[in-house]
């Protein structure tokens, strides 16, 4: 797992190295508990709709 990923270039380099679990400002700033719930709920809905057959 990589922490502190801030640029797409950093993310790509890490993926090239086989590190696919990443976190940092590239993906989201720090969130409160309620903001995190909203963020995850929105991502889950997007993922479900994207993968619907």
C-alpha cells in the first residue's frame, strides 16, 4: 500500500511497480466520518451501475 500519492505520475509509477492499493490527495482530501460515508455510498452506486449487465 502506498500513502501520500499526489499526482497521476506517482500513481502510474506505483502501479508499474505492482502497488495498486494507494491513498492520497490524488484520490481525496481528508474526510470526516460522515463525508467518508457519503463518498463510499456514491462510489458503490457508481460501481454497481458501471458493472451492471
